[in-house]
């Protein structure tokens, strides 16, 4: 496997892979290099049959401060800016459209594109002292791309307040508004995330893949189209060997033997 200077990959156990942003000197900023590295790692894991769940964390003092502002200031040309923001969007789409569930493990600050990264993950858990913000307005740069992901997790009034003030919110409030699933004391975060990752990894990979794709696609559809689409997806799922095995195991009161087919 190719090694990256600012991204680490570790296979933990039971099909769980840990992706760590490793650039603490820049508060794990999402530079061109780091974005490309993360995109490459997520694409690789999506094709890796041994990986069932992905955990994403940031090393050092916090999760991620967003784009590297020193790099951004040096770009200057329109096409360079567009290339950076398009690359960031590709990473977010890879996480959402990928087959594997992704869990954000957050401590410290998740700001701007870092907050976007949290919102793009399927699940998110943090320490109780973590903070989240879309603070671009403070430096004259509205958080337009981060708001795409975050506004699909929280309601409009809450999102607009975050965007218009740039003020950070605490973990308890982030949980209340649906940006994260839950928050825990620092010494319990890893244990709690592994617990849910193991539970997800114990399910049929095929079923999870079908379900994740259907979940995000139906969200953007009118109600009648969503029901039509998900009826087709349920039928596709029902034709799989794992669905038949799961139903038989339930009726026969035994553990299912997933074939992921």
C-alpha cells in the first residue's frame, strides 16, 4: 500500500479500518495533498473486501481546522481555487457514495471544511469538549461548500446562525441538532466508537451497501419517487442470498452466516 505523509491507515480488527489525518502542525488542515491522500485511501478501502467499517479521526489537538489558509492565500488564480474546492467536494462525495459506513471520531475543533467532513460521515461521535463551526464569515469567506453537508444534517435556522455568526457550537448542542450522534468523555470515546463499529461490521456487507446507497438517494427524491425507488431496492435486497439466510436464521433462532451475496 502507498504511504502518505499526512494520512495514516490502520486495520484494527473485525473488518474495522482506522483512517487518521496526521498533520497536527496545521491542525490537520485539508490541503491539496491531504485531500488527495484521503480520497485515495477512501477509494482503496471501498474496494477492499476485508474492510467493513471505516473510522476517521484527526491526530494531535483536534479533528481538523478545514482548508489550509496559507495554501489558499497563495493560490491567487480562479482555476486554482476551483480545483481545490472541487477536490474537497470529491472527497465528501466519495464518503457519502462509498459502500462502507464511515464513522467520524472527533476531538478538539472541527471547523469549516473539517465540520463538513464530520457532517459527510454516516455517523459521528465526539468528546464532550469538542467544538464545531462554519466560521468562514469571520475571514470574509462564506462557508458555502461546508454548508452543503452540514445543512443536510441540521435545520435551516440553526445552519444559518452558524454560517452568519461563525460562532462555534459545543458537542452537546451538536448532538441536539443532529450534527453528531453522541458525545462522550475523552477516556470513553474510543471504546464507544469501537462498540458501534463492531456491531455494524457484524452485519451483511451486501445489505449495508444496498441500504447506504438507498438512504442517500431517496433523501433527494419526492415522496412517491422515494417509495418507488426503495421498493425496487428492497426487492433487489430480497433476492440476495443474505436476505434469505437472515430470515431463515431469525425463524430458526440461530446466528446468520453471511455470504455477502
